[in-house]
């Protein structure tokens, strides 16, 4: 993960890859994603057995943020 001041700085970065453009996300949106149960519950004893349940909140957050393109589709076991 690289943090940039603006999208303009990302696009001017010498290693910017236009194919990864879908991955540009604001920091506030990253906080929203990581506040989902999928990440919050990682230390709970039943996390592994309930992981499929928790991923629902993560997927809902992705949809709310408009992150529906293939770049954002997690590989669900």
C-alpha cells in the first residue's frame, strides 16, 4: 500500500500503472472497509468458524463505496 497526497500525485508517480487504477481509494474509505466485522472480529475465538458470516459486512462496505469492479472482488474460499 502506498499513500499519496492526491490522485494527481498517484498519476504522476513514475511507477503508476493505469491497469491498477481501480485500486485508487481515499483513506477515509480504507477506514470504512477495515471497520467491517471481517477485520474487527479477527481476535475472537470463533473467527475462523464464522468468517463466512463476517465477510458479508466487508462485501456490503465495498458495495456502499462503489467498489464492485473485479479488482475489489475477494477470493472467498
